[in-house]
C-alpha cells in the first residue's frame, strides 16, 4: 500500500454551516487537494497547534499527548486510510518502543494529535483519487464544455443558487465545484465533491 504524504494548506470557517470548518490538505509532491469538513473544537485545536499558542489549560489532544508520554508511547504517523459513503476514516500509528499498534480515530482528532507529536500525515491513493480535487483538471473540463459560460452566468455565478445539490445536473455541479475552488470556498467544494461521488 503506497502512502502519499499530505500537508495542511488551510483552515477556514464554513459560510453555510455554523460550527463547521474546512480543513484543506494538499498532496506534498502533487497538485491534488483534500478538503475535510471538521467540527469547531477540532478546528480550534488544530489552529492552536499550528499557531504555536499555549492554552491556559490543556485541551483534550494535549491531554492525550501527556498521557502517551507518561506511558512511553509515541506516535509515528497519521494515516487517512479510507472513505466510505462520504465519511473519512483514519488511524494513529503508535509504538511503545517494542511493538507497533494503531488506533482508529476521526481524521480531525488524528491530525490534531499528529501535529502535537510533529509526525507526518499520509493518505492512500484510493482516498485521494476519490475525494481529491485537482484544479488543472477542472479548468480543462470547463474549457471543453460549450455551456460553461451560460451556466456560470445563471445559477452559479454568485455561488448562491438555492437549487438543492441532489437536484442539480452533473455538468452544473462540476461548474459549481470549479467556482467554489476559484473562490477558495473549500467547505462548499467538499459538499459538491461528495454529491458527485454519490452519483459515480
């Protein structure tokens, strides 16, 4: 199983869903991006670690690190291992110096913990090929579509079309996805990507 290393590219608040954030991961040696929708607490925990802020009291992920260190367990890597029905699954790879073991975790928790241990974040090709977004490919698709200009000028130019995603055509979804990426609205892009994956 070939692993692909990821890096955190950004973390932005959701414009359509209160309390949700889009965590954008990028392929280290490529141009694919992997947006994952996470909760407010996990987003705060990740942001605090990225910004090197020391909270007055330890957060849950800080507590996990302290506990692991006390029992001589270290984290070696974080792996986003699977995607089923739009839900990401991940594993925290651990060692006590003699044996290695893994813990199931939500990607947001795994990444928040992984950041505290300074370990790499990986995924596998099956996850990245299904949920990854490639900007260059989307631009090529738009050029090939004769209706691109018409679609943009009607329902998706402002990104505020009120038509539910499940009632939108695949062509329109692709244009909306490209529009969301141009505006760096990764939370919306992730929802559109999930809807497209359901239809494939």
